[in-house]
C-alpha cells in the first residue's frame, strides 16, 4: 500500500481550511483551532508549506499565512512533495543508485510507468478538488482517466 505520512495528511487538512476562505489571513492559532491539528505541528507545517511556495507568510502583529495561489492552481502533488519530498512508487524512481538490483531488475521500467501515471493524476487533482462536495468523477471536465499499464 502506498501511504502518505500523518504530516502530509495534516498539511492537506490545514490547506483545506484555508481554501474554504482563500482570501483570509490565518494565524497558526486560528488554523489549529479550526483543524484540531496541534499548534506546534501546525506551526511546523505552515513554515514548510511557505518554504515550498504554497503559502505566503506575512510577518508582524497582524501577520499570518495565506494561500499563495487560488486553490484550483495548487496541485495535490505539490502539497505531497512539500512534506514528503520527491514522489516515486519505488526508491529507484527517484535515484537508481539507491537500489543494488538496478543492473538486473526486470520490473523497474513498469514501476516507473506506474509512477508517471500516479504523478500525472496527482498533478491534475487540485486543492479545490479536495474541498469540493462532489467526487472527482462527478464533474466530466475533471474526470480522471483510468490508469492503464501496457
């Protein structure tokens, strides 16, 4: 099973809260209260999301965090990579040198194809899709094609 970390899950929850009021400025305290993400974790994630360009950080007494772009312009892939790092289904998908079987591997190319399709899907699904009351398949213009491996 492919599993994302709890921090990535929490980051998506924080961003979803912000996406419901995309023009608002949020403090870590406010986001923690709205999301139930513990404040120290919230603070850590907000800094990391700002570092990766998903949030703008405004300093000062009236400061806080705001989405850097409209929710429909923030791909889920970018959210995941801000917390997890580069995405790949297998270690060799990011760096062949990490695997001692590379020279004899007969499945690496297929795993890469699958990884490419997962990456494509996560690039097309946006933060707006995460907060939508409709499923990803409900709107024909946002329908995700079924993955096919040849």
